[in-house]
C-alpha cells in the first residue's frame, strides 16, 4: 500500500486531468471530484462493480442509496421516469444543487438505489463535474467523498485527509461554492412533493416555481422508508459539538481553555477576545448564510484537528439557507445511532 506521500498528486483542472479522470471512470474506477455542493466520490452508476468501490472506500452501508449525476434532462429520461413537475424545475434550479427522487428504470443497479424502485438524480452546475460527465459519457453516482458519517469535504485536501490511500485519484477544482449538500425532494406522485433533505434550494423557492406545497416533515423520524440513509447522526466531527441558539451568550470557557467557541458572524470585542483568546471562531464576517454554509464543514474539520475537547457552535435562525446549516449542525452534534 502506498504511503500518504506516495499517493499521486491531485489531478488538475486542465485537459490532462479531465481526460485522466474521465478515462478512470469509464474503466470502472473511482475518482473524487468537485461539485458546487461538496466534493463527490464518483463512479459509473450503471457499473455495479464500480459502484461497489464507492461503498467500500467510504465504509457506507449498502442500505444508503446514492445520487446519480447526469449531464442533461434527456439523460434523466434514460434512467428514470420523467415527471411534469421536474420539467418545471429545470432552468430554475437545474443545473444546480437540487436532487430529485423519481421512479427508476431497469438499467439502474439496485445497489445504487438500495433496492428501491426510485432513483435520486441531479444535474450539477459545477463546470468540472459537467465536463467529466460529458467526456466520460457515464452517469455518475457520487456521494460525498468522505468516510461514512464524517464531515463532508469542501476542498481536494479534505478528501485526501480523510480517505487517504482509499481514493488515490482526486480532481482538484478548488473550493466548493455552497459547501453544503444538495436539497433533496421526492417527486413521485404517491408521496406528493416532499423535502427529504434541506439544502441550498429552499422549500419556499421550490413552492413558488412548482405551484404546489412542499411538505417539510422531519423525514428521519417519520418516513424513513422514503429516505433511507437520512440519519439523526451524520456529518460528525470526533470532537464533541455543543449547539446554542442564535444570539445566545456562549458558555464561559472551561478552565482548561481547550473549548472552542464559534459565532455565526464575527463577534465584536464585547464577546470577549480576551476571554476566549485563540479559541474564538466565526462562520462569516457579517452573518451571511451563504458564507456560513460555505465555511461550516471546513471549520468543523479544522477544529477537529485542533486540540479542543469541545466546540460550542451558534445555530442560525433556521430561515432560508439557515435551515440547511442547522440540519447539518444538529446531525453533527447528535450522539448515538
Ligand atoms: P449523499 O450521501 O449526499 O450522496 O446523499 C444521498 C442521500 O440521498 C441518501 O442518504 C438518501 O437519504 C437520499 N437518497 C438517495 N437515493 C434516494 C432514493 N431513491 N429515495 C430517497 N432518498 C434517496
Ligand atoms: Mg454524504
């Protein structure tokens, strides 16, 4: 097994790197690559052996289905039953950070869909991902490129840090624009339109375009058969994470001084740079949820590599993108199953 230093350098976002990544994928390999949400670990979705490599590298349970990425709406029709609702969404949210669950066609291996009759599909916006989809000619199954349950990666180095030799080939496309996983909705008639995972596309924006209501019931508890893999505990750092409501004063630091305190926006001095010293962090300069979303996983990883015994993190109000940020933070902080 190669040592960490002997792993190949990152593939670059140039003609050589894109061609290499596409060849590897066509040959049944796995490649980590950037999307506008987080880095994905991609394989040819119609090649069961290749898909098996994703599950093995991530340590992901087979009951957790994968999202299949496509290059065009026409391609969706090759693997799933199109829905009139989907056609309304295209152009507004596609390409982009929205995943739709549709009835699958027979060519999609049961391994991808955890044996279900539905498949999750996304048309991503990231130019690198789109180019690899185009060049490889594959439908790409691509969950986040991190060990199952750990914090998602938002840059190439995060993938190397946590997957190491399990994923030698990483295409470096810089930082992810959103830094949070896609919004997922269920679009099959029987279930109505249901939000399975909050993300960069809000239910309000979806409702405006669809003209029908989007049910936002907490699926992890109420409809697990609709959303397998949507676990209470996920995206979790090793360091204990303790959440507080927006605006709530942080706890005084533990006498050992090894507890980090994180604000949503850069705190003013009244929040005590003297008290917290170098254990004081923030997700954004001015409270921008976009900036906070982009930074949240990177900061969790960074603090996990620090010498902290606990991290005290401020939640958002939960409005707009704040719902997705809070969802990830709550799962990251959850203990047990
Ligand atoms: P990720 O781990 O970010 O790739 O997201 C994959 C998640 O999408 C899974 O954990 C499921 O919760 C959800 N998902 C994928 N396929 C389906 C499906 N056919 N039906 C419902 N949810 C799905
Ligand atoms: Mg994931």
